[in-house]
């Protein structure tokens, strides 16, 4: 069982910032596309951002200019820096590790944006 461990969620006011982190097993991290997804109540899970093995990021339109995904290869960690948070960003955020024949998920971390 591959375990992705997320951290960094919480409650923040609109306009605030949070940083999510996800640690993956070294062998999986080295060969995977790492990503962050989110799921709000009553909605389907949606892609937020991904980063390739080589470090190329890609973002959903609704987070461009506000969120930044990055990798720390020495720590097998993928981070999501979230700035300018909005109430509509409230969701459970999931870390994902994807390869040609596998797709692993973390347990999720709650992000709540509210005044």
C-alpha cells in the first residue's frame, strides 16, 4: 500500500495563504507526475495543479496566478502554495501520484476559507 501523507490544511480568511505539503515514497516520487486535486461538498473532484518528473507545472485556470506547485526532490515532497484564497477554494485537497499503471491518493486535508 503506497502512502501519501498530506499536511498544511486549515482555516484561513479570504485573501490569506496556506501551504500544503505531501510526502511520497522515494521510489514513487521519482517517477510520478505529482498533483493536487480538490473536492468541495456536493461537487466532483477536480484537478488543481500537477508537476512532472522534470518539474514542469500545470494549473487549472481557476488557480492560475494564485497557486504555485513545487517539488523538493531531496525530501520527496510536493508543495502547493496557495495565495489569495477565496471562499470558493474551500474543499478537501488531495495529493496524487500518477504513473503509467498506477494512481495513488492521499487521505485529504481540509482547507476552509471563511471570515
